[in-house]
């Protein structure tokens, strides 16, 4: 076994092989966003000019233990102001990285010190939260992995960051990040799909190995439809939070922008074959990530997959006495929005189109002076989400996870991003345990930019 920095610092089992760069929490200057050229397209094509953290795509993996402190200085070497949001972390509000709500944007040449504790284990990610339609599309994101103190027994682990890029044959990104069509339809959907920055991403595996796969959808707007081939798998966590019971992957599952899925998979493909994380697209199954089965790890399969240890996050005990509110989503192409409030004035849809604004929450476009709801810490919030539009929206709540209140009244798993299809009404609830001003927005980033955001206040 080769001792490296990571095994020394974190004591991770020697059999854990991770192709991504891993860093200890002590390296506090990993996240210097700046322009960098990267070979995204196959080698016969030119490189792509991106904006990256640490000159890599995805950005440097930050890997810590549950309860650790993360200290990172953002030094902005971009031509635009920026900020970092630590997606899914139950964080102190001042560290949440939302310009206009929790901090000032960090101007070019300036820096900002992020310093917070990670209370929950799981798969998270960080990304720019300023002009994010452009900055995330240019590559400003990376994985944030919080290991369990009592991690599950697996033979190897892979962090798989999925993205799609909107590229020209020159290798350059399509430069119109404010496209009217993208903003009013399904968002900026790319034409070049990658895992960990590579179109044909593959890793080695052995038959009957048990792997942990941490999937992160870093795309602006693509809803990935995924499945397994030559792998027998269970979903063990959603958006970082462990499921009470692992759920066997039957046909497939969806991964909306910003969502994460943790899988435990057993390699069942024969030696000499490939197993795949597959992507279903236009009736085809395409290889998203390939696992080349080079050898046999064991002659027999392992025991059933156990649940991950639960996080200390506050689950809902009862909806009695909950503060109820409602979010009506309107607008977009093929929608019914006639008019809405924008910057303090009622505007007709025609006027809004000219302003490149398309979506309203409860008749308001963009952040309002007053929050959608104000509660005291410890209260429960119940929120109906009415999607009166023709498009799906991935709704993300900052600062705490919520649970969906299902048709039969039971509570779904803890999540931080919920995919709500056009025409659907869904109900979520959360126990407001984290004081602060928290953004609630669509993670199809062009939609967020074209109106789909609001906020909630939890008084400490
Ligand atoms: Cu992942 Cu408000 O964002
Ligand atoms: Cu949306």
C-alpha cells in the first residue's frame, strides 16, 4: 500500500481508490476561481476556456469528516464578482454564499473567508452563487464530501460529477448565457455530456466488488435519467441524507440539477466486460460512466446493503401546528402568466419578455423585500408548491432539508432539491431549525435568473 497525503490525514482504508484529487480541510486556499483552459472535447479538438476552481473540472474535492470545520478562502481572480454556496450543508447563514441575502458579492481581486462546521455526513457540492447561470456553466463548482464517522464497508468509492456543456465545435462555450429561449423554456441544456470533465469516463472494477458511487448533477438544467448495467445497486442517500432503508434500483432514477444520489453497487458483470452507469436518452441507453471489470475480487457476493448511519438533522415529528404557506409558480413559454410584479411595478407579460423576465412566484418576479414566510426556530413549515407552468422545476431550499408530504400523508425522505413537473402540486414540510434568511429557488439556473426565487426567514 502506498501511503499518500490523504490516507495519512484521514485514515481512509487503503483499498479506497479515488481518481479525483482529494484534499484535507487544512488546505484553506484551494478555491481560487480563475480562467483556465481545459481539454473537454476529445484531443483532436481545441481546448475550452472555462472558469474553474483550482484549474480543474470538477473543482478540487473537499473531503472532511462529519463535525469537521471547513476553512476556505475565496480569492476572486475572475473578471466578475462571485461567491460560493455550499449546497446542502446545514450551514451558519452568514456562510451560505448568497449575494444580496447573506453576503456582498466578492469583487474581482477581493477575497472572502468561508469558515463553517459540517453537521451532517453525505454528498454535497459547492458552486458559484453569483451570476450562476453563467458561472456554473463555465465550470465553477466542485464536490464537497463529508464522511461518516462510521462509514459503510465498501471496496472502493467513486465521486461522479455529471454535467453537460453547451459547446461550439471550436471548443468554446456558447457565449450567450442570457438567451431568451433558454430563460423562457427548459434552461441552458448542454450538447456535450461529461462525468468528471470527461465524455468517456471510465474506472476499473473487479467482479463482486462493492462500490459506493456518489453522483452529483452539476448541470444548469439537464435532468439526468440514469440506470445501471452489470451493477446491482441500492440508493442509500438522497441529497446527502441517508434513506432509512436502502432502495433497490429497479429500472432507473432521475437526477435533477443540483440533486445527489449515493449508491452502493455490487459489480455483477463478468471479467472482461464492462459495467455501466447508463443514461437513458431518446429511447437509448448510453454509457455515462464505464466500469471495466478486469478481475475477480471475490467468488461470492456480499451481504445485503445496510442503511447509512442517520444524520442528526431534525426530521419532522408532526405537522400539527405547522405554519402553512403556498407557492404558485407561473410563467415561461406556453404558460398562463398575464402580468407580475417586477422591481416594484406591475408589468404585462409582453413587458416582461422585453426585460428577459419570465417566471413569477406568487405573482412576483425575483427577490422581494419581505420573505415568503417568517417563522421562529423550531417551528414547522408546510408549503404547497403549485407548478402552473409547462416545465419541470428543481426547487432548492437553502440551510435545511425538507420532507415531501406524500399523497397518503406520510413523509418522504429528507431532500434539499425537489423536482416538480409542470402541472403538479406537491407539498413539502420542514422543521425550521436553522436561523437565518434562506433562499428558495429553481435550480434550473436560467429560471432562477429569470424570476424563480424567493426566501424564507427563520428567527433565532
Ligand atoms: Cu445549489 Cu441556491 O443553490
Ligand atoms: Cu425552473
